[in-house]
C-alpha cells in the first residue's frame, strides 16, 4: 500500500465524517459543533505538565495527536475550520503540520491564543472536549446525547481508518520482533523497551498506551507497569503488549515468548496461539462478541485438561465452576481505533460471567476489535482454587513450576469485513 493510496483515501474518510457528523448534529437539533483538542494538565503542585495526547473526536478528523489548544469547528453544509495554536514562543516549538490532503477539506487558520476562537453564525452550537479547556466557550458543553452520537461515528471504520490501523500493526510488529530478539539475547525489561522504541521509532510517551513488558512472574500481572533494569538470572518468559500510534490510530498487540529450555511453557504458548487463531476465525458480521469470549473459556478449559493442569472435570464444568476464570480473568478484547479501548462498545452492561468485557455488541462490517485470550498463573486467583473444594482436580506441582513463567497473552487486531474478517496483525507477520 503506497502512502499516496492511503492519502487518497483520506478525503473519502473526511467526506464520510462530514456526512456522519451532519446527521448527528441534525438528529440532536444542532447546527454546528466546536471540538477542543485539549491541553495537558499540570502535575499538582508542580510546573511540569503531563504528556499530551489529544481528544478522540479531534484526532478522528485530523489525526494530530500532539496539537494542544487547537479547535475544530464542524458545520452543517459548510467546510470545517481548524484553528491551530501557533504562538510566538521561544520556550516551545509548535508541531509541524504534515502536507496531507485533509487540508483541502478543512480550512486551516493560525491562532495565537489558547482561548476559544471567535465564531460567527454558529446557529445552535455545541462544544465538546475536556471540560477544563472549555471555560468561556459559548454554546452547550458536552451534551450527553450528542456525545453518544459522535462516539457512534467511530464504530464503523472507513477504508482509510482500516489502512491506518493496518499500518500501525506493521510498525508495531517491527517492535515486537526486536523485543523478542532482545529477550532471547538476555536483555532486561528496560533493554527490551529500548529495543521496541528504536524499532518502532516511537518514544514511549507517544505510544497509544504504556507498553507492558513483563519477564517471568511479571508476565502474570495483567497491566504490569514497571521496567526492571536488570535481567533475571534465568529468563523464562517474555510477555509484551505494545502498540504504535499512526495518524491517530492505535495498534494493540501482545506476544509471549518462552525462554530457552521452557518446553512445557512453550507448548502452552503454542496451544493458546491455536486457540487464539480459532477465535479470530469466528470474527464476522452477525456474530455476538460475547460468544467469542465464551468460546475462549472453552479453549482455555481444553488446554488445562490436555496439559493435565486440571483433571477429572469436563470442559463445561471447568467453565461453569469458575476454574477457567482463575486462569483467564479478563475479557476477550475491545474495540480498537483512535483510542486503544475505543468508544461505544458497551451500550449494555457485560454479563455476570464476563464482568470485565469491554464490548457487548454484535459484530458488523467496519468494526475493528482485538482478540486477546490469556492464560496466567496469578497467585491471588489460583490460591483459592488450590485450597477450595476443587483442589483435588488441580495439579499443584505443575502450577508451582509454571508460576515462574507468569502467564501468556496473545492479541491480534481484527477488522470485520462484509463476509468475514481481516486479521491486521497476522497479515503483517507473514
Ligand atoms: N493493552 C491493553 C489491552 O490489551 O487491552
Ligand atoms: Mn487489548
Ligand atoms: Mn494489549
């Protein structure tokens, strides 16, 4: 896919956005909408600001994640206007603007102030964004119904968005390959993070989320957030969950690598990988995402039984009695887009057997989801199992041995097509 082709699709994306926004505005009785990109807040009691990543709807139009204090005005029947904050400032640089076709579709103006720009002929106006940045803006601030309608415009990705997500996958996989090599060469979590950043040419702060890089037991903390600077004496496993942001769009990929000589753990990684690919094959229009989550529990049960970690219980009863939840406590995934956990996934609450599931909708063409089953050895979840009524079914010595490997997660990004799915991660691995 050439850059030219990708950019040519950007104009179609914007035309589609204009249509979707005009409908959302009309349905909610508004004539125009001002979107604030936002600004990084300062740390409490300090003169240092948090690292900035802009507000979703602003990125949806512009792809500009680093533009603070910018404003985008979307109007029914008129060209959108973008005010970029470009003060004369010898302390900070203004981010440069890439030459891209969207500038034909949006009128760009320079703005010296952080405040709301002067607007004329707004009609009935709504303003959305971080309330901390909206002070003094006219119109209705963050009206609920309109916000929901704006979020809904992000659910079905345009062709351009899917290509951006595919690009973000290809870029992240370069990092995953480098991370794996660094692990096998004996690097620490910190060293692996540097290898990832170098290969992706992305600094940690610009990543869509804090990269999760866990060696050994750390792989069993779902959102492990530190980087040890010293490698363990015996590197047994690497779990890396890391993505790249490209023109605003995120990838969210997890790979698990066994250390040298970890045959049993390696077989489990292979087994979960096969389960994960079967789950990815379920993705198509009309499928209830919750059913993929439930199928994942069946797959984990089958693995627990095939390896002898749990015996004397059928797969169904392992799921019903919560055994699989002790090994796989999170949801099967979520929407992916401008935000790593993209919006509008939970119009209804998740069911009681999947409390952490972030997506409860039926799949439709254009949705992009993650498929990320896991199998972990988490002491606080396994302890009750090993000491409770089902203790006799659990192979404690095997669990003890595997505990030092932490756990496994395998995560791909999958786009729903008209008839099935496109696995944006696996296609880039080939
Ligand atoms: N990287 C966070 C997640 O997989 O949801
Ligand atoms: Mn994810
Ligand atoms: Mn992830």
